[in-house]
């Protein structure tokens, strides 16, 4: 039974399935009750495992759960049918998903995992958790066969290194803390970044700000200058330096006196509960060594990660990663040997280095995501990602570049929508 009234290009079509035949049932701790954690809980349970989900907040949703201090989306009453809905609609979708499949009974709300380490027998994991406010001291210790990490991807902001910023008198914030444009009224704002958050926030702030300057490492030379269609937004190369008098100087030779620098620079992978574990580390935002972004070879399959890749359509990928993990843990799927996984990782890292790709882009996929997704599908015995879904994602990306102000609301993909609805209707008839 579908839990959405129409096809959603960011989620594969779920239907109730019996437990998969499995060889072994494991006890598994899932850290995080955001989208990745919820999908992991479902797939692990389908495979016959016994699952506990740890969530530090008192509600599910992960990055889609806004705190009470933030503003809400001011959309129309009821559900939001837009292709790019507000965060409230995504959160409501996740709640529906959890309710439909009975996932909340597995979630331990308000439990912050502060340490994950090997048990005395070196074959199982001790997960130490406590109340978020620390009211129960060191809290509880539980032993599990395996741990699946589905959190800490969007909690630690990554800030650009700007020469001279220690003496610069203006204000700095990260997009993680951006809510509404009002505080930037009549100010000169410099945004650092060129991804979706920088595009969205720059246009939002421009409605009230005096000037908005977007600094980007990847700004094409022929695009530098005032952005077409906007009277107060400029695109620049990266910031060269900032100064005590408030000046922000760019590598393209321009400069401005700014009130605010807003870092739209993404996040650091941050796993403080694994700091005692030397088998996995984060170096220049590369989590590794990991086989196919999921398994550390020396600890596989007992420790795994879901959701590290970025610039992807995430929900379908979460599903495929967790199907693979669940099948490996049960013994239904054979995992490569430690030596084979290590060799694969070394070859992958060497290919990145040869191509001049920095470590911080190890988990960036973009156009290669569907080759990876189809590989996961083959490993887990699932069908490959639908062609209409792949094309819809690619078309959206192209339109975002060519029509940044209107790509959310103007579409020319009725053929793809028709294919999606056909598949959706066939699925409804089959359940």
C-alpha cells in the first residue's frame, strides 16, 4: 500500500512485504531516526533482524525536524503537493511512512548515543546512551551484534577558511542557522558557496538586502558580475581576503564592504561516539576507509554507514544501501573479503587522486549516483532504479542551472510524469 497519493521522485515505491527469508537474525542498533534511520529500521526488520533505533530528539525526522525556535513554512493549509515542498510536508511524509510500517515502536526517543565500542568479547558492540539533558548520568549500556550509523551528517557546519576573518568586524553565520531573510534587511551580505542552499538563500535574502554577493570557487569567468534578472545580486570568484575596515576582496578583483558573511558551505561528517574507534576516521571530510561508502573493511559487516554520499537523490539510495546491509547481516548476501574491500578502496582513492579530486569530495556523486545505485540494487537482489526517475533528476539539475528562479514551478516533463504514474498505478493494482 502506497503511503502517498502521487508518485514522489525522491522515494522508491514501497509496498508491504513479508519478512525476507534470512539465515540469521541479528540484534542491530540504528543511530538516528531521520529518513536514513527509518528506512534502515524497515529493511532490517524485513530481513528478520531485531532493531532498536536511537534518536536524540523527542520526535522523528532528523534534519527535517525544525526546532521550536525556527520559523515554519507559510504554505496553504493541508498537504503540500509541490515538486519542491516545504520542510513540513517532508516531515509529514516521514511520519506517514513510520506510521504505515509501524516503525515508531522501535525508536527510543530522547536517547543520545555518546559512545559505541567493542564489547569484551570483541565480537559485539556496546552502545552507550543517555538522556539528551544528561539527567541519567552515564545512562544505559546495551549490547548489539551490529550498529548502523544513520546520523551526524548535517549537524556540524563546515565553515570556509577566509584570510583575515579574525579581524574582520562583520557578522558570520552558517546556512544551518538561516531561517528567514528579515534580519538582513538593508544589509550587504556575502554568501560563500555555489550549491542549492547558496542559490536559494541568495535569492531569498535579495528581497530585503541592500546587496547580495555570492562568492564561488567554481564561478565561470563569463558569469562573473551582476546576475541576470536581479538588480542586487552579484556573482564573484572566491574571497581572497577580508579586512579590518569591513572590506571583502574577491579573487576577480572586485571588493565590497559587507555586514555579513553567510557560509553556505555544507557540513562536516561528525561521529563523536566513534572517536575511540581507530578503524574509521574523518580526514578532510572523507569518512574512511569505507567499502562503497558503507562498510569499514576491518569491522564489516558489524559496523556500517548509511547516507554519506551527497549530491544525490537520497531516499532511494538509503533504501538500497540498507537492503544491502540487512542482507549481508543475515547471510543472504555474501560480502567481499577484507582484502578485496581494502583493494577496492585503495583503487578508488587512487582514481580520485589521479583525477585531482580533493578528499573532501570523496562522497560526492552527482552523475555517477545511478551507477552506484544500480550496483547496490544488483547486490541486494532489487530492481534497478527506474529510468524515468534518473531522467527526472538529471532534467531538474539542468533546469536549475538554466532557470534558477523558476525551475521549481515550471516543468516540461509530462512524459516522465506519465511513466511515473503508470508505474504507481500498476503497483497499486498489485497490492
